[in-house]
C-alpha cells in the first residue's frame, strides 16, 4: 500500500512541475551582419588592414569569413589617397606609408554589409635616449665530441649571466602618453655539419620587465608577434624615465650576443584594446562571470584600428 501511495505522489509531482512550465518565445535580432575591420598602422610600414564578417550569437560555425571583394579607400586629413588592394585572407594593403601628425580614415564598402570606417592618428615616436646593459660572466670548460673525427676535446667559453638592459627616454610633458616596449635577445649557436660548425642566430624572448614595476599579465601584449608590455606616463609625466629589464636565455655559450629594443609610442586605443582582450579571455569560459565587451572603435561595424610609431636600437655585447 505504501509503495502505491509513493508512486502516486511521484507521478503527481511530475504532473505539477510539467503543468507549471510555460514556453516563452525568445527572438534575437541577429539577422544583420556587419564588417569587422582590424588593423594597427605604423610610421615605418605600409597600411594594412583585415576585413571579415561579424559572427552572430545564433551562428553555429565560428570560422572566420574573410571579405575579399570590398571597396576599401584610404584618406589622409579627409583627402582621398588611394584604394587599398586585397592580397589574401581578407588583408588589404596600400602603397603609402603613414606620416606622423596626420589623421587617416579607412572606409570599407560592400553590397552585403553596411559601410564601416575607422579613424586613426599617427603620433611622433619618442626616441630612446640611453640604452645600456650590465651582466656577470662565468668561465666554463666543456668537453665536446667531434662527430667527423670521432675525437673529444676541451673547449672554454665565457658564459653571460644576470643580463640586464636599461632604457632611458624623455617623456613629453603635458600630455597623456602610452608606450609599448619589447626586448629581443639573439645569440649565435652552432651545429656540426660536414664542413665543421654551422653558426645560426637563436631568438631568446624571455624578458622580465617587472623590475621596479607592479606588472600583471594585463600589461603584456603581442604586437607583430613580439611579446612586450604596455605602460603609460601617469607616474612620470614630462620626466626622464628609465626602465630596467632582466633578459633570460636557456642555452650556454653566448657567442656574440645581440639585443634589440623596440620602443613604441602607441595610441591609447591599443592600451584599451589590450586591456579589454585580457579581461575578455579571463572570463571567456566562466558562465557565471559578467560578460566583457572587447574594445571597438569602428563606426558602422566592429573591430579595432590604431597606430604606433617606433624607435629602435641595437646593442652587440662586448664581453670584457
């Protein structure tokens, strides 16, 4: 008897739950696709942007659909310069270099999408005033086997340790400035071939920029496949400022080490974009987190258009 009552109560519960369910029609206005324009303009390279279609919330496929047949025009201070030509995978290039102090507008038109455009200003670069380095050395002797002769012999070399680079610059006063710094260290390595050792350059990219700074992962950014960090002049506006960076490497025998510095004056938009991308990726797979909108400055569409000016320097280490 008890089992019959229990079964009846369970069935009654299911009935009450199902009778309380009410279907709600939810319509998402996601019909119109727009142009996505992305590009970072520099004072030392040709204009280059990428165009693709926006992806709606109801789309099941998230493959990027490049726009390869758009009408893309380039303007300087509202004066038409030229049409940008499609090359591959949605990339459009110009034959013109950006000029410092100019304002550029790039428009994209296509029959299937609303017109989209972006406006960008190119600022003057801030030169590196002083670029110096310090290091410690350690003399190392190793035994090497020659695969050609089959003989072993001792080789002695000086290993560079605790390599630090210091970059000093004068920050322009009375204006808000943003910077992006990358340091890349190369060393000569060698592999054995039929004619003896073959020398080749090895890129060493592990750099600690946090000396004297409280830097989080949000401050790191990749520009032109180079990893560096973004910072502003909020704490040293109009002053001479020095940044110290620790350079790491994973190989011994630093033969003729070379370090390259790329010091960029960037638009605030790059900083805002990098910051929003970090926050977006931080909550991407968290369904309970508050959604984050990635920074966009494209009118009539989505995307990101900004500019930078580069100051570059190179040092060859002389081991004394």
